[in-house]
C-alpha cells in the first residue's frame, strides 16, 4: 500500500491539484487547439504551438527546461550533463533552432519560393505602402517603452505589427526570449484575425468614393526583371541594414530558386518538404516556451493589447499614405490596397480585394494589393534588422 501511495503522490494529478497556474496553461493549450482545428485559425502553426504548450506544461514530462536558456543565452555546459539534477529533453534540443535563428530563416526560404514579386516590380510605388505599414511597429515600440518595457522587450512586442510570424519569432528569440511564448501566440492569432481586424479600420479611414477607385491593369514584367530583383534587394538591404541580411537573404534566395527557372527541384523542396518540417519544429518549440511562469502575468496581457494596437496602426499607416499619395498622382491608388502592407501574405491582399469588391463589383484589387503585401514582408524584415542592430 505504501508503494501505491508513493506512486500516486508522484503523479502529475497531485501536482496539478497544488499548482493551479499549470492547470490554467493546459486549458489555454486546449483552447488554442480548438481554435486551430475547429476554427482553422492559422492551423499550420497554431496547432503545433498549442501542442508544444501542452507538452511543456505536463507535470513530470521534463521535455523543456527554461534554465538551459536563462538570461537569453544557451548554457551549453548544462547540455553535457554537468548538472546532475537536469537532463536536457527533446524540446530543449529542438529549441536550439529557434534560439540560434535557424528556423525563421529556413521558413523564409519557402516563403520566398512561394512569393511572386511581379506586382511590386510592376508598381514600385507600392513599396512605399509596404514601408508605411511598418509604422505600427515603431509607434508600438514607443508606447511599450512608456509602459515600462525594456527597449528589447518593446521592440519584440512592436514587431507583432509586421504581421509576420517568423520575423516576430526571429526578433524575440534574439532580444527578449522570455517573451517568446506570448508574442508568438499573439502574432499568429492576429494574423488569423486579419479579415476581422482590418475591414473596420479600412472603412473608417476611407470614403465610399475612394473605395470605388478602379486601378489600371499592371504592366507585364520580364523574366530578367524577376531574376535581377531578388539579387539587387539582397545587396541593398544587406548594405543598408546588415542585421536584416539573414531574413532578407533567405527570402530572396528562395525567390531566386523559383524565378531563375534552373532550380525547380530546390524550389519545390523549400516550398514543401523543408517548409513543412521546419514549421513543425518551430511551432512545437515556440509553444514549449509558454510556461505558467512566462505566460501568466500582467505583461502578457499588455503584449496582447499592444499587439492589436501595432496591427491596427500598421493597417492605418498604409491606407493613410495611399490617400496622401493620391494628392499628387494622376492615376489614383485605391487606398484599400495600403492595408495589405502589413505583410500577412496573401490574406491581407484578399481582404483589400473583398472590401473593394463590395463597394464596386467590377473592381479587382487583388494583384494591386499584392504589391504592398510582398513589400510588407521586406519591410518587416528590415524593421527587424533595425531593432536587432540597436538592441541586440
């Protein structure tokens, strides 16, 4: 009987009875699994994130140890078994890909191979709209510093406004790894809510007449232009913001695989096998950082709130710049495409198309919106490089 009693006292059920915070984290993981599976909110990443959160909060599983990465550094000596009370778990080893900045860059290989920069090349003005949408990142950064966040934590929170999950993870893993769980959940949750968050802001800032503007078809882009573009952008960004080179370089190499026409196998690999494998590792390990200690605090609520602010300001920035540009342009821009600069590809562009077509059924804005949409991917990567160069 004593052996049975001892066994029961060492089970996770007893632990949960005495640690309500862990029970809350398990419930949050269940909610996220529900949103991913039933509501289909960014399921490709939200599902592994939620399951990683579930694994790390199961008492006794010992799959992830925050001590190995305390202070924002990898304590390599502990991986070798120097501490007899701690044995590195599966997720500890997989998390190294996040901590060392490997997974986000590999994701960008696939994103680049799936991205068509033709709308941006055909209408270079859309690059300005993508840049304007990054205002949400920097305004939120200022707001977070006023709220008491450190510069690194404020930058990591502000990057949510770029609506680019891998970029948010890349920045946070380098600047504020203790916030990785809540920031990753916020970033991917808000990306899934693009069709809900953006339309009210777009309609508030535009008139019915502006939303009905019909834009001329884009010019055709030559294959030579498509090949030269990623090379030029890589060189320019690397020289301007060297810290952004890993992300932008990976993005553009993936795109060059597709556009060059001579590496079809590599293009298909980074779009499918590599992208899928890294997505699993990235999601599970990011979710593993969402422990009760890291997640259940006031700062997490502040991050969730400021994430919405960042996203909303990014949407507004693109729309308002388009309205300003129309003061000087002969061929007017439909301001709705400015909202697509937040980089949630291609959801934000589809929202511009949907809202515009409701006002004018003959209006087709999707390809025009893809210009600022892909520009936003570049813009958020550059913003990430700026923050890393300042606070990294």
